[in-house]
């Protein structure tokens, strides 16, 4: 069975005419009846076309810095946040702010029903007025008692004078001893009356003190009632933006329940969970770049503000706080933040891709520098001193200057002095 694609032909013996190559210098062999001619060059088979120079990408050397970047992500949070909680119980009469509204610290944002507290306060104030009146009455009685003391003192002085005078007359025999004794008794009675009046003054003064204490107690009751009433007025705890609103007017609010949450967004913070392996490369005050998915390719500059002294013992992660300025308030809370932390000192050097490095016969690194010659683009192996390597880039410390064209990629092995072709991707076209 004949194989597919293969044709077998049989030629008559008499149809072939062999002409010797020694006779015909042109080397022509003709096969009769085949309508084919084969020209054979004298001295061997036909020559092949010359190989094309290799295609290369040529770039222009540029200076840059090769630094390591730590990539982390987190969520934006307010610089400061506070919750407004009810300190009293009552119906929420009104709430004047909603989510996203700006507020100032101390601003009145709502009111709880305080009708019962107003009644209690009125009653307490009336009771205070009555107790203050008691103080006035007690002081009046003190004044009256003091006046009585003065009268009794004058009477005592008069009685003592009379008793002394009558006692002298009795000794002279001008008056009976009985009259003198009676005068002495009157003086003693006046002295007792004075002592009694002085005791009454002390009693009235104690009554004043007691009345004043009752006034102080009632004043404390009023202050407590006023404090309870002031708690029905809802005020913003800090300056910022309302982040959450829990209750609506008409709801019953109990002590301790959250009504509003307010956040200060003049700056926003992002808390990163830093690996313990990177801890030694990050410090407070370090500059960071932040990209937010909500803002596309826009980059925000912040800094590391705080590094926690305590790591998660299980995950070996350290909370690190990054602060971002937010003067216009455009950055909101809860956004995904992609943070890049540059570590190490950035030193400007010539940077080339690793694919641009070759080796000379001694094994030293070289870069192939391109130049335009008459016969085309020619490359020269230039010895270079290399520095750090990172992410496919290599620092060239010496041997290549900014602005020089060099081969960044080639199809095959290159040699010093070789002629090459520029690819359509070449940055440099000679």
C-alpha cells in the first residue's frame, strides 16, 4: 500500500544523458523529459543567505533610587470619636442633626422631654424660698433676744447700784437691814434675768444656723434637679461630623443609651497590623504614601504617628497608627487604605533592568552600550560596578552615565563590537 503524500516515478534508462562536470565547467545537469534543470555551483552546494543581526531593545540610562517598599492595608478612622449617650430618661422631643452633618463641641443637637423635671424644679425653688424666709425669721428673733439682753444688763446694773447704796445706808443705821436685803434680792433677780436672756440669744442663733443648713440642703436639691434637667438637653461631645444616629424624635430613651456618634475628621488615621519582621524598619514620624480605592490613583502623604508597645502574641502583629491630613474633610471614615512605607535611605543611582547585565570573559558584569555607526547600530561591552538589586532593577554605581543608550533586552547572546538591529520597542532609535 502506497503511503499518503508519496509519489513513485519510473524513468527509462535511455532517457538519461550524463555530462561530466570535468567537461562542463558550468556544472549543468539536464534530465531528459523532466523539464527541470539543476545548477550546481562549482566547488560545492548553493550558499545560504547571511544571518541577520540580533534584534535588541535599547533604553536610555536614567537615574533613580532603589528603595524597599513595605505594603500594608487598613481602614480609615476618625482621629477622635465620641458617643453621645443619654444621661436621663424620657421621650426624644427633637434631634436637629443627621449623619454627615458638622457639629461643634457643646452644640445643642436635641432635647428630651423634661416636663416632670420642670415641675420638680418649681417645687424645689418654692421650698427654698420658704426656708430662706425661716432664716430671716430666726435672725429677727436673734436681734430681739439681743435687745432683751441689753435691757436686762441695764436693769442689773441699776439693781446692783441700788443694792450697794441701800447696804451702805443700812450700815449707817439710816435704813433697815430688811430693805437692804430686799434690794440685794432684786439685784440677784436681775442677774438671773440677764443670764436667761443671754441663753435665749444662743438658742436663737442656733435656730438661725439650723435654718441656714436647711437652706443649703434645699439649694443642693435644686442643683440636682437643675442638673437632671440639663441632662435632657443633648449637646455634641466633640467637634466633628455625625457618623451615626440611633434614635429618632418620639423614641423613648433610657439612661446610657447611644444617641449619636461623632468623629473628628480633621485628620484620619489608619491602623496597620505590622509584621514583627518589619518592625525594625519602621519608626514614629516616618513618611508614608497612602492610596485610597475611592480616589483612584491619587496619592496622600502621611506619617507614622504611633507604634504599639504590645504585639499580638498569636499572630505576631504590631498595631501601627498612620495619620493623614484631611483639611477639606474629603477622606471619610471606613475607606480601604493601601499604605506604602519606604524603608532605608533613598540614594540616587543609575538603574537598569537585570536583563541588561552581561558578563565578559573574566566573569565581570558588563552593560552593552549602543552607538550608531555607518554599518548600523553597534554595541560595546562596558564594564560596570553594580550595587543593590530589588524587584528586577539593579543599581549601577559606575561605568554607565545618565543619557547613554544601552541594551535592555536581546533575543540572544551578545558580543562586544557586534552589530545589532533595533526592535520596534526600543526607546532609543539612534
